[in-house]
């Protein structure tokens, strides 16, 4: 009985550790810079983390199921490029701008899901390690983007498209609204549906899950499709913000940010355990760290060092707890 109670206490501590870390970092940032708590600065942080945060929501399902996806950054560039191409083709065909924008969004979502399914099929049916599969598709998607754009950028020919990217309903950036909405929906799926239970079971012990009549391959395949869907949403939002997509710049280090957000949020790299809202907090925590480093005058080139140390530290702490 005591062991069970201790287990529950440990789970509760891990669940709220990300929130405590964010609170401490926020207080420290407010002390170091009087500009941190200004509304515009906070809105900038939320906007910046929304794009990788949306991808991290899907990454949560992949990691909890026992996988990994290193291709999300390159996939975002590839999907965003095709979305802008579809947008411009629709505009040049004489379609109304809102129809062209809708076509671009649908294209991004469908291509994102297709790319995610391709990764999932190679992992589940091809029996190739997720690290190897997504490392290969990371190079593939980036190469295709560079080829299509001749290493340049795809510029939108629709003003409506760019205006949507800069919109802020009720003063809050549109990507932040979408991040919270998707987090709420996926949190419900993760905690309240049979699929969410299957994801956790497969990540905890795939063999036992298979003996329990759970379709392990389908569960993992849907997780990769889901992260592809999230990449599609994020890619079209990025394209809207800049009204263009840089084939060589969009998505750089997104996989690092997404994985870091998931780990900081309390998801175990070994699979089987995690929270969607913890991932959101992890993404915001990364944004606060980057913002704090900029405000105190530390070189932006050192931000990758901080992220790397955070990932290593979080995984080390998880291993010690296990």
C-alpha cells in the first residue's frame, strides 16, 4: 500500500514539475529585466512558441508510444512550400482569395498527414527504427523543399493570407488560440479515449499491449499521422505569418524545440507516460528561457547550448527517478 501511495506522489510531482519550473523562470526573468512582464513581450513569447508548440503536441503522442520523429522541421518546410504553391496556383486561376487560402490550408493538412503516415508505415510495416526512418526523411523533405524553391523562398500572392497570419483576435495572436484549442482537444483524446489509453499501453510495454489485443502497429501509425497533421497546421501558420516560406530557413531546429518541450513537460523518453498540457508548459518554458537570454544580452548563438543542456538534464533526472 505504501509503495502504491509513493508511486502516486511521484507521478503528481512529475506532473506539476514543469509548472513549477515555468513559475520560477518567470519570476527570475521578471527580476532580471523590467520589460519581461510587459504585455507585448509576453504576447511575443506566446506567438513564437506556438508554432513549435503545435508540433510538440503531436510529438507527445509519438514519444509516449515509444517512437521519435526527427523530420518535423524539414517536413514543415516541405509542407509550407506546397501550401504556398497551391495558394498561388489558385489565385492565378482566378479563384476568390478566401477559396485560395482554404485550398492552401487543406493542402498543408493533407500533405502533413501523408508525410506522417509515410514515416509511420516505414516504422511499423518496414520494421525500421524510428530514429533511422525520420533521420532519412528529414534529409528527404529538406532536399525536396530546396529543389522546388531553388534554395530560395516561396512568396504568397495573396494579401488575405498574410493578414490572417498577423491577426490577433481579442488581442491574442491567432497561433496561440489554435495551440490552446488543439491542446484541449488532444488532451481529451490522450486522457479520455480508448486511443489515448492504447498509446500509453504501447509505450509502456508493446509486447504486453499486443497480448491484450491492442493493435500496436495501428496505434503507432496514427501517432505519426497525428504529428504530421500538427506539422501541417504549424506550417501553414508560419507561411501566413511571413506571407512566404523559406525553403532553407523554415523549420530549422524545430525537431529540437519540439522534443525539448515534450521532455520538459514531463513526458518520459522511454514512453508510456506524459501529458499534453505539460508539453504546452514545456514549450512556453523554452520561450521564456530564450527571451530571458536575449534580455540579459547573452548571444542568441548560445540558445542551442541551453536547449541541449536542458534536454540532457531532463532525461538524466528521468533516469534517476526510474
